[in-house]
C-alpha cells in the first residue's frame, strides 16, 4: 500500500470513467504508455489485476470494482483537503475555460480578474467558440468549464443557470422607418452563426411572423454583426448589453417591429466527476459576476 499514490488512483478513475486508456490520456495530458504504466504499477502494488483484458474493451475485475469504491473515497477526501485546507493563493493548476462570444464581450474580463486574484498561480486557458462546439468539448473533457447557451442536458454535467441577455432589434442610423413593421425585414437579417440555437429560433420566428422570404446573413462574430448593421447592410437582433454602447455613440439605433426574440439563456456547465474545487469555484464566481453585471 505504501507504493500507491493519488496520481495512480486518479489515473485509474479516469480510465474507468472514460472507458479506455486513450481518452484518459487525453484528459490527463499524458501519453497512452504513461497511463498504461500507471495502471500496471498500481496493479503490481496491489498484487492483482484490476481490468479484464480478454475482450476488446477494458472491464473491471471484481477486485477492480472494489478498488473503484475506495478510489472514489480517496478522491472525495482529496477534494475536501483542497477546498478547506490549501491556501488558494498557493494553488497551482490549469483551468481550461470555454466561453461563447456574448460572454467574452461582456463580463469575461471581470471573471478572469477575480479568478486571478483568488488563485494567482492558476493558469487560465480561454477558448471562445459557439455553444455546440463548447458542449462537445466539455463532454470530451477538452475543457473544464463551459459558459454557453445552456443548460447541457447530460447526466454527467452539473449546470449553474446564469442571468439571460435580452435581445433588441438594431438598424443603421439615418435609415427611414418603414410604414409597416414587417417592412424592416425587406433587408437581410444579420444573425448568429448557423448551428446555434439563436439562429434556429430566430429563423423559425421570422418564418412564422414575416414569412419565408426573409434573407439571413449568419455570422460567427458579434462584432462583425454590429459593423454590418452600422454599414446599413441589414438589421439584426443582438444582445442589448452589447448594443448599448453602439447606440450611445450614435453608430446604430434600436427599432421595434412589435416583437423580440427570446432572451439568450446561459449556464456555467462542468463535469460532475471528478469534482474539482477550482472548477466549482470558477462556476460559482461566474454566477456572481453575471448577477452583478446584470444589475
């Protein structure tokens, strides 16, 4: 037992939870031979085989199933130590954070500043992408925390609901208002990228309220959306929290066609196991920052 360490148990749990050495090595940022060596060393320490290797996939032996229960208890105790005993200013690690562009342009800098203040030695890697890609990266354990259009409906994921973003309609300054509200949509509607929920919902709403003839200009960049509106190339339904500064400087203006798309709903989502005090704290901090920003 003296030769068993937490890294071996962590590797064992990763192989079990992810169903193989390959995925575990990716999550742990190790080579596959390194993961295999850890498992072999653990088995030698215990003088028993933990996996049945006779088939095409790894399956736990009876002793492997018994170790799984104890390994999860070790993991929980380790998390409590990290949470209650270790000084946060001394915590070292790597937080892989995935965010949608709406968040990146609003309160992401405040979140990073607060996390850096709490964990000065924590390395934070930021990935900005559309929500469908962030969800896939989270489930593949390529990122630790995803702030995305959510929640993520998967049994393995914990979600913290965040305040939403109201959408407003915008057009270029100087464009004459039409007599009929639906005439605004004779121009192209600049919107979120394809394969996103806001694009799908807006397309369905326009079809129902205006008809099938509306032209959509999808874009993966919110900044580009605002610039296209400013240039008079179309109208757009975009977050009011971002549009306010463009309106204040006289670059675009709001209009009201009599309806607005549903607000954008975001969540801070992370894997329930293994539970990380840093990731949990980061998600809770995101909620606090979002609530303050919303005020």
